[in-house]
C-alpha cells in the first residue's frame, strides 16, 4: 500500500487482518492531504494518527506520495528539499519517512515513498514494452491506475491493518491533481468503511481583528470537493484554540460533522502532537468511520515518560553542529531529532548551535567553539566548507572537547589527524582533489565505473564488526551492528597501518569488505567518527546509542569545566 501526501488531503486505509473478536478485517486506508499552505505538518499528523492506532494494537504503516518528477530526492540539493532520508533497504526518500520511523519504531522501505517520477517511468517503460497494446497512454486511466496500484501495494501484503498515505504538496497544485484524482477513484472502488480522507488546513489568526478566520479552510475544502473528493475529517492547524462555534462553522460550510473538525494547535514539540490528537479523539473518529470496535485505550506510557523527561531536564549542554547546510534546519533533521531523543535519555536539554563551516578560520575557530560542550561535524558533499570542518576537528582534538563525526565528518577527522599528527600536509579526499598525492579518503572501488549518480551510492543497512575494548564497543555493548549508509568515498585502507600506528583506531569494520566504519582516538576523552548515518535509526523509544553517549560525554565535560 502506498501513501499520497498532499498539504490538504489525508486518507487512511487499513490493509491487514485484525483479529479483535474472531473476525477478519480488510486493510483500511487513510489518505491525508493539505491545503492553503505547505509545511502545515501533514507528516506529523499522519505519524501521530499512526502512533495512536498502533498504541491500540493495530498494525500500521505510512507512505508518502511526492508530486515532483525527480525519481527520488537523492540528487536534490539539501537547500532545495531538506534532508534525504535513507531506509534500511537502501531507498533515498523524503524526510517525512524519518518522522514515520521515529514515531512508530517500524522500518519503512522503498515502497513507502513514491514520486511522480517513479510513476511516469513505470508507465513509460510499460508503453515501450508494448504492455498497453497500442492504446493511447493518458493521465487517466494509465497514470492514475499506476498511482492506485502503488497506493494499495502495502495493504495487499497482509502485514498491515491500516495504511496511511500522505499526499505531498497542496490542493490546487497542478502536479498534485493525478494523486487527488486517484484518491477520488479509490473512494468509489473501495468499500465505504475501508477508506477515509483527512484534510489538513490552516485557520489563521488575524491580530488586527483579534479573531480566527475559517475562509481559507472553506476555500481549500471547496477546491477539494470540486475535484470530487469529500474529506471525512478536517484537521485545522492553528495558533489559537478553536472553540465549538468555529468548529460548527467549518462543519457547516465544509460538509462534515462538528466532531470531525479537529483542532491542531501549535505545540512546543512535535512529540506532543499524538497526545493532543488523542485529546481531540482523532483515533476514535477514525476507528468509528472504519467500523472497527476497539475499546483499548492507547498504550502511551513510554511515550509519556519520554515527554516528561523532555520537558523536565536536570542538565543542559551546548553542542556545535558544524555543517555546510545549516541555514536550512530540515537539512539535518534526523540529527536534530536524534539530539532530542538522546537528551531525554540523559534528562538533559541539548542546545544545538548551527555553525556554517565555511565561516570557520584559524582566527575565529576559538570564538566559535570555546563555549561548546561537544562538537559534531555533519555529513555533506563537495569541497565547500571542508577546511572549516577540519579546523573545528583540530580544535576538538587538541582541547579534549567531545567530538562526533558523521560520514564526511569522520573522513575529515582522519584527514585532520593525517595532516597534523602524521605530517601529511597534502592529505585530502579524491572527491575534492582527484590527483592528490595522499588520498586518505578515496572513491570506493565499486563506484569507479559508475556514471549514473541517482540511487547508485552505497545505500542502506550494512553490517559492522566492532572490536572489543573500544569506545564503540562500550557504546553499543556488542560486536555486531547494522547501520545505514549513504556515501561513495571511504577511508583508504592503504593508509590504515600508518594511521593506527600513530594512535587512531579503526574500531569498526565491515566484515565482508574490510571497509572502515568507525574511527576513534583512545587518548581522547570522547572522539569518534562513523562512516554510516546513525541518526537515521534513532527513535523516541530507542534513542541512538552514539548520540546518547555523546550527550553524556558533553555533560561530563561541562561539569569538569565548572570544577
């Protein structure tokens, strides 16, 4: 089953068998769309509903349908689209899939993110193969049929009771029209009790008039109705409480029941939204519309414990996030969320200070970092800002500040060590200097013959064997782990002997290929770099171990400074 995410429409459908009272339930489908404005939080609403249904014992998954023609966001600039999230099976996907996994604690896959590009490529390939028997290939029915097939794909696996599909974009976007048309058709093709549409819209507050305005919501829903889709539930994003009169007004003009108008107030944390949606009885309304009898109160004990720790920290630390895309917060979304999870685990408030690596020089590096309790050097691609990252790592190493490098951050840590400890002043990555005489970081062998860039990196989960007695072993508590990757360049094992002889340890390697996965400095209180992306697997209920250890090390460092 696949999800289409629009800023204005939300449809939920249950896809698997749910044994509540010895009956078999069809998979249910929920479609979530949005209107009026982008960035209203369709992904968070979808994930919150999914969490509530999961907490009632249902098997739930979420999928997103993005209207752009790119096959996936893997080749998009982070400034253009934010973070590219990577799934366990190696799919480069929209960042909302990260929210899905963080809320549900369930892995997504390639099937959970569908773009217009994927839809059109499939249809065009079939046309080239002659699958349509000479018929004229059109948006309707061929494109919409492929959209519907993917929307129902996860539901047909039998693994899920409910499939929630988020439709990217907003109602009224030209590129979103085929998705909305597919939802319209499914509303008629599926049994009435198996399909729900949820529309997320904005109810703005005009300070001059001192009142909330429902007209944008009315127009958004009217446009949706003109396309043939009648929302079952309207979720109103607002900065101020929506009283009963306003709910009745929205219900009257948008043709829904007053109880199906849901208030979604701005929250101090996205992790409060499931609790707020439960108070608004969103999960109860969905179950009733699906004709599912479920009197089980959602089990949110662990979730609420997390919120208590999040809101009542006993300590606080300042972490420098040194990167090249810091102007856009979503570019490092998973890293920022991992700090929230790790902070709560340590009962510590983590203040993340984003620092543009391009601005760091020898003259100002101390000014940027002297008040930091930890330094994280973020992943990225290309030459811009690399020297600033190396200077930040040099500062962390020499001043014993807790350091954590991810992907490119680990690579720069090795280059810094080679330059300033081993005296290899021209040490560099061949990504930047293809003809460098000291290629500490080099293109992986299986990447050298590739010319197509999209979806061809080392992607997804790979195994890592950790050496006992190392910092990495202390963090993970085991010798064998699986972490997700997204890179083409890797530590050059030609230099492994000279680097380890100087004191830097390769504490984690891939057992099959021998590729270095983790580097650390035993002489340093906390200095670790990883080739993989641990932030992708951090969730509310299972915070990522390295982030937890890093925040703890930063807290210890801060206490030591005070003493």
